[in-house]
């Protein structure tokens, strides 16, 4: 009981701390790949710190939902952080919700964020919410198929179970089904975290904005909460990807050594995945909005193939 | 005594009404006669329930549960129509229907024609189930046609004349086919019982010997009987006179034709059906009846879906119901006959109400065309409109109204007899007819107020409407045990075939 | 004993007269004058009456005499006179315009006669040698053919009155069947039937009159207001 | 608990409904009294029946039978666990709606006959209660049709408007078609049966041939499907539900369409006996189609109530997913799994009853104060009617299946049972389960999108018309009714792990195996999918965690006035942001309209009005519509065919007597030639 509580607090802190770091790393790597110096790895922390101290401007059209949205985004992301195994195969609170809970909690956050975007009454908010909801709802089935593939081979939707069974059967990650599922989930990751080629986190050109348009009216601490929540969400999805498919080094007991190993391997895997993301981002140009569904359809097909191949092999 | 009284009372009423001077006298004569007839009918039902069968006049008149049931239904319809007729014709008079016609017959003579012919008509209708001798039964049925022809031409319009002519002609042919059938039955019986016996056509005698009749003759006889009495009952394809007559006759007459005469014709058919199935076994008759029953329902469908006049709509509905009853008879089994007789009972209580509503609407709007009636009737005549909708649901056999019970029973009979395809068609037709009926009537009754003045309905009409409506609603939830017992024993008479 | 007491002879006579009845029926289909039509009908009915008489004589069935008498009174005397009066009262063109032209109609009635025989043939069972059966076999065929032809005539005729006539001739077929098969119905039924025929004809007569008054023609094929 | 006189109490409830109906009938013209009495009796009836159902849900089945005056059957009732669940749902919805109606119906007093209304209102609830409780086919059918008729009367209550008249007719005709199917189906089942009691049917089910079983399945699926509104026989639903008064639409969408589900559960799981697997597959296939198409059509609706109606179709699909899975598991001999899927199916039924009626009541409140259902004219209502907005938001979250509310729990259970289904058969069929699951995910996500639109456009930002500017908060009773349902969404969601064990008796009855004890872990704090190691969730824990984590930022920022400054929304420098700058419902659903253009076949026309040059339009007229595929491709052709045939067949009655005589003549000759000889 106590250990669970401690683990929960620890993991919460871990999530809150390293999530900006990861987005910082990604930014920097990207800059380097584009022959720029880049802001430096810690820039995200500075941003958050600055924003949290600023005063914020509330649009006069907004209602209490405008306040609720950032809080919910942040809270849901943080709660999800407690449900997934990061450095220990046994996620602290994985009993309280499996992968379905993860997906739907993120959905809850998105729901409020979209409402917040609509609440301002400006065209951008609506535009952002509309596109965000469209893309996410198209991403959902692909994501589910990929996840089901994993869940079925572990025959559980409980993420700790999934991780354990993944550890249990060595070389499983070489199975074609796992490969396909990984690919599908990777595309979903791109779409959900609003990265090129789906969305451009750096843009502020009205017509191409999706996520940015939705939060256009937010400023100060609320903006910080949203950014932070977004980076947490990104971290979570990445963790989901690496720990369910490549559960190397996940510590199965609470001994300090294995925890240390767990930390190390975890950061390493995150770094690799970030590089992958950066490569994809720099190698591609942003798609037109109405090409995105095609990409997600590809993801869906990959997921379906993954499912069928679990069935065949 | 009872049997004689049942025949004599209407006869006397006819004579009395013929000599009566004033309208009020005729009305009261008719009402009293109706009430008396109804009372005696109830008495007769009671006595048949106690002692299987009653007979009088040296076996000339004979009544078992089956005939008692038909008598009861006929007299109920007569009573209802007698009450309604008073209001109906008074409203006609106030609307000045009788003034504008060419041959300046004073209104009271017109009414005398109605008030004296109706009891005669009823008397003959009562003779049909009461006569033991099938020949006399035929005479009575033919008589009903003759008595009602001039009731059809009551308004003396060209259209009613046309209707009457078709009625007389088709009826005449049909009845002569019926007579042919009767002769042949007599012949096939005479091979067993010898000729020139007076009782040679007496039901009570025939039914005992039916098994030994000459088979081939019986087949031929039943074909003729089916065609003949089928014409009278308006089974397709002999139904063609019905829409014309029902739409042209005065509403009370139409109601009696649709609700009472139908039963008499079916009663005739029923008696011969029993003989035939005893002689040949049920299959032959059943197959024929299934074909004709389904045909009647099928014919009714398109005319109900696409219809211009609500009076004709009702006619097609009673063609459809005739088909339903015939089907019930044909499906046989323990439930078939019961379903048919239940349906007959409920139908002859529901149908007059429908005609009354239609009559009120027609008298208010001076037309029976849907197009000229611009909907929203509920505003001008709330009671009639509501009852009209109610009765439409009742007559299309939707629960909780009673006709649903009989239709469901018939359906079960069909499945018990493994008549799957007929059953499916049966339900399909029922649904389509429901749809057609409801579309028309709902459009007529509901809708925004077209601004027609609030209708003045005479109390007689109102009371007959409400009273009968109450009966219809109650029957949906409670069928008096004696009545059901009567129906059951009647069904037993039909069923002893098997 | 005299030849005319021989039942064989009687049967021959009956069959012969029945055949004549049939011939008259077809003649009625063929000819085209209203009054003639009525008279042919009268003749037919007379033959029927005599058939009834003959049967009554040979089978010593007194009540058939009554039937014969009634036939004579009603169908030979009363109704024809009534109808000729009616024709005179409403002065209409004498000619009958059938819907189907005469030769074809005659052919059709021939076919219908065939039908009658085909149907009646199945009734011939010599093993049951009772007179009605053997006698029935011939006359029933005639009766059915009479019935069908009369029916066909109703369809074929335009004028209201001629339809009535057709109906009556059709009922003659019934009568023939009744007397020849079963030596007539029970008396009371006979009386009732005759009464009905009488009333029916009068009722129809009145209708015919009113129709010709209202539409100034007796052509019932024009009565097509009520449809749908 | 068992000492509780469930039967008597339930009968009392029915009596209360009957009294309500009667009072309505008697109090013609006394509008206000009729309203109060009608709602009061309905509420009383709801409370009584609800209590009885709660005790019967866990306790033993209650039976009682009254000899009826109608031949061949008796009024026999059975209040077993299944009936109890549906009655519970009915009671909850009816109670809330009745409270709501006290205020809502006041506005209806001016026009229309409230006495009649409250008669039909009570009669409909009564018939529903009887439908859920009858244990005799005859009684069931009668109640079934009474339900249809009364609801028809309520739909066409405002019969002056052409729209509601036509909608009502369509509804009544469709429901008569379904009654026809049920008639045939029950007659088929009763073929072997001695009595028309359910027990008799269960007995008779064993000796149905496979073919008969197939026919029965088809008939019942069609019949009950029409009532439940599954695609493609759904067309009446989006037509009828919006035009009815909103308290009625709440009942229709909330509980009346569940009668179809009830029938399917009864027949497929009880009467049909051992069923072949293809039936379950058929149900799942139809369910998926209904769910996806339902939500897709909902997305393109701008009429708030039509949108909700289409969501009913979607949720029926979700419910049927559970049912289909249960059928397959029973066939393949996994009673445990079957139990879980049955719970998923029936719990979602209960939940949908609650949040859907909540949403309809909210929509009713909006229409009641803003006098329009068209979302393009609404907006900014969250400031004018905060309570309504809050309740509607709760409903929206619940129906989108988002944690920690009740919708999430039942969808989660559905997922779990579908996933577990993968293991049941080692053939390609088992791929169907995860595929269905992923499509369920698509449905859920689209539903969320749709309700972002519904809530955001209706309640947020600036009012788009004077209607919504002048809108005002609804009277207390209406708010009370909505709040009750909103509270239920929370209770059933967060407390799910404590409620689910109550369904044990029901699953034993239907699946032959209870899933009760395995359903909860950690002292009833966590819901588990019953089957071992297949996942678990705890809405309660999630809710607590959310509150804990949200506490910090809330306390830090939300109420800190010095941290916040109110300023105008960024309007690209144009003078003054107003409602015309807002995103409209049409615009919101545009991306999906383009993605699914193949389904929608959208059509649009744009007219620009300009005086100087085309670059400075003074007005733009935009009009866009999607093709109602089923109406256009399926129903209209059939209707046209029927009428064409009928019109041509009317030639039969051409009016010529010669023709008529010819009919008879030909028939006679044919019969003589072919019928006479043996």
C-alpha cells in the first residue's frame, strides 16, 4: 500500500519533470538536424516558468469552461501518467485503469480543450476544435486496433500485464504483428501529438494551425498548463510505444539497482524514439488537412494487418 | 314462442310504420320494435345456451347456438341503427335534403319508405338463421335483397339508382347460383333420404346424414353455394356491388348491410360448409375458402391505399373483413371457427360505429370526398372526430381493441394448420390496410382548423355514437362470459366436422 | 296399356323437351328483337311447365303439378305480359344491341353447352340405377348449360330489360334442374321460390322503369359513374 | 429485502399511472389541475414501481396473474430480474421527466388540451411498465400496441403542424409493421406451445426446426429492430422524436426504444433456445452499422433534437454489440463471458436511458426559453441558463463515454467483452470482435466530436440570434428534473463497481452464470471484466485522482483575481468581434463532411451578393445539405411502387356492370371445370 503510494508520487513527479525535457530534446534535435543551433534542451522549462508567473488575459466572451479546459487537460494527462508503466513493469496505479482508461482520459482532456477553443467565440478557436476533433476521431480506431493487437497477445488490457507478458516472451517484438502494430501506433503518435506531417507545433499561420489555433486565446498560467499537459501526453504516448513493444530493462522488483537500470534504459529508449520522431518531422512536409485522413487510413490498415497476423502467426 | 316473436315483431312494426301518419310515430315504432327484438334475441341466446337447440312450427323454425349468435348480432345492429337513424334523418330534414329532389315526394313518405322497409328487411334477416329448412333460408336471403333495393335508392339520386341496379343484378345472379347449390344439395341428400319429403331440406335432418351424401354432387353444390352466398357476403371477385351500394345507401341502411346482412350471408355459407366438410372432409372446402378469403383481402388493399371517398373506404374495409372471416373458417382447427365467430361478433359491433362517424362527417360537410374535406375535422366536430380515429384503429384490428383478439386467434389457427404462406399474406394485408386507413382518416380528422363552423349534431346521433363507442372500448378489455360461451358453443357446432 | 304410359317413352319425351328448351335458349341469344325475346322466353317457360307436368304424371308426384301450374301462371302468362306492358310504356327502340356480335355469341353458347356436359358427365354413375341419377345425367347437363348461357346473356346484353330476361331464363335452368333431378323441392320451398321470382321481377321492372326515366335510355352499360 | 412486498408495490405503481391517466381524461378544460395531477400521479407511480424493481432486481422473481374478461388468456405478470432492470430504468426516467414536466407543461396550457396530454402521457408510461412486466404474449402484444398508439398521440399532440402529423403517421405505420412481424413471430413460436405464457414459449422453443428458428429470428429482429430504431429501419426515429414535446421525446428516446432491446433480450436469450452463431454475428454486424451511421448522421444535424435522436440510433448500436456478443458466447459455451456482455448491454441500456433523457430535457429547456431548436440561431446560453448548460454538459460527457461518468463504464465493459471474444473461437470469425471494437472506438470518438459541437455551438460564446439573447433560465422544477438525472450520471459512473454486482441474478437468468463476485476487486472499489486478467478500471479512483491533481492549479489560478484581466477576443484587427465571426455548426462539421463525402453526398450552393466588385461581397448566401440516403434510396422507391401498383389496380372497379358480371361468370366456369370433378 505504502510502496504503491510512494511509487505513485514518484512517478507523478517523474512525469511532470521529464515531459518538458523530452519536448526540449525534440526541439533541439530538430534544430540541429536543420543546421540551426536551437533554443537548448531546457528552454521548455524556462517557458513554463515564465508563463506560470505572468498575468493572463481572459477573453470577454468566455465562460467558466475557459477556466476548466486547461485544468482538465493537465489533470487528465497527469492521471494517465500514473496508469502506465515507465520504469517499473508494475505501473503504480495500473489496477485503476488499463489502456482503455488511458485513451478515454486523454479523450476527456481533448473534449474540454475543444470546448475551451469554442468558448472564445473567435473563428480560430472553432477552426482548431473542429480539426482537432476530426483528426483525433479518425486516429482513434487505428490506435485501438494497434493496442488490441498488443492486448490480445497479452490477453489483458491492463498495461502492467501487457508489459509483463512482453518481458515474459523474449523476441516477441520481432513478431510481424508487433512490428505492424508499432508502425500503426507510431503514426497515431504523430497525429495525436500534433507533429509534422499532421500538424506543425511551431506554426502560427492561421490556415495551417490545428492545436495552436485552439489555444490561441490562452495566455499565462493556463497556456503553461496546456503546454505542459500536451508534453505530458506526448511523453505518455511515447512511453506506451516503447514499453509495450520493447520492454527492455523494465524493473520487475523494487530493488534500487533494477530501478536505476530501469531509469537508464527508459531515458535511452525515449531518446531513440525522439530521434525517430525528429527524423520523420524533418524528412516530411506538412500535409494538407484533407490528406491527413489518408495517412490515418494507412495506420488503420496497418493495425488490421497486425491483428490478422497475430491470428495467423 | 320466442322464435315466432322474433319474426313477428319486426313484421308488425313494418305494417304499423306503413300505416303511421307522423314521423315521430314511425320513429317510436321502429325504436320499440328494435328494443323488443333485442330482448327476445337475448332470451333466445339464453335458452340455446341452456337447452342445445330450440325449434317451433313443426320443425320449420330451428335455432341452435350458431343461429342464436347471428340473431343476436343482427338485432344489436338493428337497435343501434334504429337509434342513429332518428337523428340521421332529422338532420337530413333540417339540411333540407328532401326538399331539393325533383319528384316532389313529401319528406314523410320518404321516411315511411325507410321506416316500413327496414323492419321488413330485419325480419327477413332474422328468418335466415331461424329457418330450419335450407330452401327457406335461401328464400329469406333473396328476400333481404329485394327488401333492401329500395332502401338503397332512398335518395333517388341517379347514382343510387345505378348502385341499386348493380345490387339487384349481381345479387340476383348470385342468389340463383345459391339456389342451384341448394337444389344440388337436396339432390345429393335425396339419394340417401328419398324425395318429396318436406323435411328433406331441414338442417336438423341433413346434418345427421351428411356423411352418406353423394360426394360428386356435393362438390358441385358447394361450388355453387360458395359463389352464391359469397356474392351476398361480398367475397371477391363477387364483391363489386359493395362499394357502390354502401356509399349510396343512407348511412343506417349501409351500416345494416355491412354489419348484419354480411353475417346472414356468411351464416348460410357456414351451414353448407358444415355439410360439405362432413361429406367430403374439410380439405376441399378449406382450400376454396382460403383462395377466396385471401383474394378478398388482396382486392381491398389497393382501394384502401388509394381512395377518394370515405364511404367507399368503409365498403372495402368490410370486403376485407369478409375475407378475414372466410379465412378463419378455412383455417379450421380448434381455433379457426372460434376466431371467425369472434371476428363476426366484434366486427358487427364495431362496423356500425364506423359508419355512424362517416355519416356524421358526410352530413356536416355535405360530401364524402376526402379532397373536399380539408382536414382538421376535430375542430368542427370534436366528438365525432375523436370517435372516428378510435374506431379506425379498432376496425383495423390494432390492440387493445377487440378485433385484434379475433385476428390473432385466426393467425394462430393458421399456424396450427400449417398454412404458413396464407398467414404471412394475411398479416401483410392487414398491415397495409391499417396504413391506408390511418393515413386517410388521420388526414381527415387532424390538422389545422379549416374554419368550418362548429357542427350541430342531434342528440340521437351523439348518444348512439358515444354509447356504441363505449361498448367497443369495453369489449377490448372484457367480453361478457355468456356471450363468449355462446360463441364457443356456436364454434363447437361448426367444428364437430373434424 | 297405352304407349304413353310407358316410363321409357316419358323419359324420351322429357329429354326431348329439355333439348328444345336448350335450343330456345340459344335462339334467345341469337335473335335481336325485344318482344320476340320475351315471347321466346314465354315459350321456353311453357316447355318447362309441360316437362314438370310430364314428370308429375309418370312419377305420380302430385305436388309437381302445382309447380307446373305456378310456372305456367307466372312465367308463361304473367311476367311476359308485364314486360310487354313495360316495353310499351317506355317506348324504346326494339332492337337489342349485344356487346358481342351474334355469330360469336352463338359459338360461345355452344362452348358453354359443352362445359355443361363436361361437368354433368361426372355425375353419371349407372351402378346406382335410381331414376333421378340417370335422368339427371341428361337434364342436369341441359340445366347447367341453360344456367351458363343465361348468365352469358346477362353479360352480353346492354338494355336493362334484356338483362332481366336473361336472369329469368337462367332461373329456368334452375327450375329444370330442380324438377328433373329431385322432382321439385319441398312444396313450401317451391312456393317461396316462385314468390321470390315474382317479386324480384317486379322490383327489377320498377328499377328498369326508373332507369329509363332518369337516364332516358335503358342502356345500363352507360351506368358507370361509380368507380374506384 | 425479500420481505418487501414487491408485487403489491408494483401493482400500486401501475394503479397510480392508471389514476393519472384517468384524472387527465376527467379533467378536460382544467388545464393546470390536470397538469399537476398528471405529473404527480406519474411521479408516485415511478417511485413505487422503482422501489419494487430494486427489490426484485436482487430478490426472487415476483409473479401474479389476474383472470381477464378476454377469451383465451389471463393478465399474467412476472417481475423477474430482467423486467426489474428495465422497469428501474423506466422508473428513474419517468420520475425525472415528471418533475420536469410540472414546469415544462405550463407553457403548453394555453394551446392544446392538457387533460388529454396527461392522459396519454400516463397511459404510455403504464403500457411501457406492462410491456416490461407481461409474461403472456397476448398481454405483451396489447401493451406493445397501446404503447405505440399512445406515443403516436403524443408525437402528433401538436397536430396543427404538418411536420408532426407526417412524422406521427410514419411512426405509427412503421410500428404497425413491427407489430405485424411480432404477430407472425409469436404465432410461429406458439405453434407448438400449449399456452401463450412465456413458460409455454420457452418449452416450445426446444422443438423448433432450424429453419423455423431462422425465420423467427428474422421476424423478431426486424420487429424489435424497428422499435429500437436500428439502421436501416430507423427512419421514423429522427422524424418522430424531435417533433414531440420535449418531455415526451425524453421518454421516447430514453426508454421507449429500449422496449425493442427488451424484446430482443427476452426472445434471443430466453425463447429461441440454443441458437446458431450466425444470429449473433448478424446482430453484431447490424449493431456496428447502426452505431457508425447513426453518429455520422448526427454529426451533420443542426437541429438539436434531431441530433440527439440520431445519437439514440448510435447508442442502440452499442447496446446491440453487447447483445450480439452475449448471443455468440452463449452458443460457444462461455457463460461467464456471456454474463459480462449481457451486463455491458443492459448497463448501457440503463445509462443511455438516463443521459439521453437528460440531454433531451436540456434541449427541451433550450427550446422552451429560446423558442428554436436550430443550433445556428443559438449560442451564449451558458451565461443565460447556467444550470441547464451544466446538466447538458454532464449528459454530453456521459454520452461520449468519457470517464468517470456512467457512459464510460458500460462502453468499457463492451470493449472488454469484445476483446475477450477473440479467444472464444479459433476461426477467422473471432477477428470480428476486435474489428467491431475498433469501430466502436471510432463511434465513441465521433460522438465526442459531435457533442463538442452540440454543446459548444449551443451554449458557448456569443448568441447568434435575438432568440438566444432573450433566453432565460428555466423554472425550478425543470432544473430539478435535469439535476436528478445529471446526479444519476455521476452516481452510476463513479459508483459502478458497487452497482454491477446487483446484476448477478439477471445474468444467472439469462446466461446461466453469474458474474457478480468476479466483477469487482479491491473491496468493490475496482471494476474488473470478470474473466481473469482481462483488465480492470476504477472510475471512483480516477475521479478522486482527477480531483486531487486538479486541486493545485484550481487553487492557484482560477479564483485569483489579480492574475486575470478581461480583454477582447482577438479578432484579427477587425472592428469588434461579434456572432458572425463565430464558427457555425455547419462549419464545425465540415471536415468530417468532406472526409465522409462518399456517404453524405453533400450538395451546396453559394450565392455572393456584391455591388462594387466580387472581392467585396455585401452578402453571401450559403446553403448545404446532405443526401438522406435511406429515405431516398430505400423508402421512397418502395412507397412509389406500392402506390403505382394500387393506382393501376383500381381499374378492377371500373364501374361497368357487365365487367362485374364477367368476373363472376369466369370464376364460376373455372371452378366448374377444375373444381367440380374429384
